[in-house]
């Protein structure tokens, strides 16, 4: 159900040469409610952490199987991770994305040589459930519900514990849950006392509702600039993993996430996408505690015009 510490450590070797070890830096804010550190996954070659899970998952498949092609369902970042590996290995790649996919992410996928199929949100979500795309052959790489993907993501937890051994909490953007569960599996194996919180936005926060109810819930979904996380529901398998690992979900407003993006840009000169700002917004609220906190800046793939509008308070 979950990757072991040994499997996460093995993933570190499998992704070497693709993913980089990203820096963990202190947020340049002296009056914050906690000592906030930023794990800058936006500096990965594809601008997001997804390259870790994509590389680890594909590294465990046979070459003959991969030559049929690879495919994934993604709002943009996992698409780039799978497409990046496919281009590296000379494999055909197809991506199914929701019709709300940001143009910046769509263009990035196409630049990597993948075929992009835009579909309605419900059809996109169905691809996660069936692990297939009608009429498209190839190896399906699940964006989150895959122990190999979670093991690749878990290498972030290894790095945080090495760079900040006395970290008290880690705040992770919650999309499908593969990032949060992978990091939590690593961090809690090494330091059981560390808290792991999921960060959500109030326009799409199924995990907080599900944890409150004790079962997966369906919630309203509103597309926004926070496009890398949030959905209408939580996979039952991911919910079972999360409730044994995650210490709570912290929900922020779009305004709070926009303010966090502006702060990160002003104080650390870093451009983060909405999902990456959600973890910082959660920490700034004080609800993740007052000690040493590592926030996962999960990606930086945001259209610059939209980024400018968001930090100016003119976009939702």
C-alpha cells in the first residue's frame, strides 16, 4: 500500500540524473508565526516535483513494454514528468488533460514532444480510475495512486530530514495525495514525531471534508490559478493511506495563496505556481505550528501574465 523506507532510498538511485536535489531555504520573513523553510521543487528540470515519481515508475518497467508508448492523465505537471522521461528514452507519449489545463502547461507538454488530448473534467478523472485512455495503447503512469510514484516523491522527505533534521512539521500541497503520502512515508519512518499536513484551497478541498466525515467525500470544484491541486473527491485508496499518515488538512483561500505567492517572490525571488504557494499560505496561517516547518513549493509552472495578475490581486 505504501512504499517502504528501503524502496524510497532505492528510488533515489533510480531518479539520479533526472531529478535534482533541490535546495531547502529559509523564507525571508522575520515575523512569521513559525520558522518556515521552502523546499524548492520548482527548480526541477520540468519545474515541478513530478519528475521524481515519473522517473521512478518508468525505471521499473521493461523496455519492450515501454516501446508501445507511455501515457498519463495530468493537469500539467505529471504530464511534463512523463513526457520528459519519454523524450529522454525516445518513447511515444500521450497525455490526457482536463479542458481547463493552463496554456503554459499545455505548451510545455507539447514542447517535450507529447501528444496532448484535452477532455472534459469528468472524462479526465475517469482516466485515473480506469488507468487507461480509450484508443490509446501503452503503459499508463498514474499521477499519484502508485507506490513507485510515491517512492519517487518520498525522496523529498529524505532530503528534508537530511537538511533540517529537527524539522517539526512538513506542509505538502494535496492534489491526488501521492506527494503527501510519499513524503510522509519517508519522514515518519525516519522521525515519527514529525507532523505532515496537507495544504488545500477552499475552491477544491476534498481531503479536509473527507477527514472530517471519516470517508471519501465529493465537494464542489471551482477552477482557479491553483490548478496543480484540488479535485472533486479523494480516491478511496489514497484516503486510506492519508488518514494513517497525514496529521490534518489546512485549507486556505485563493487570496491567502495569492498573498503567499507574492511574498515568496518578494522575499526569496522565487516564482511558484498556485499549488506551491498553498503550502506556504497554510504555514503562514499558524495552523501548522510554531516550530521549524518545511513547505513544499511543488512547482513553478504558471503563465507569467497570470502570475502577475495573481500577485496584484486581480485574478482568481
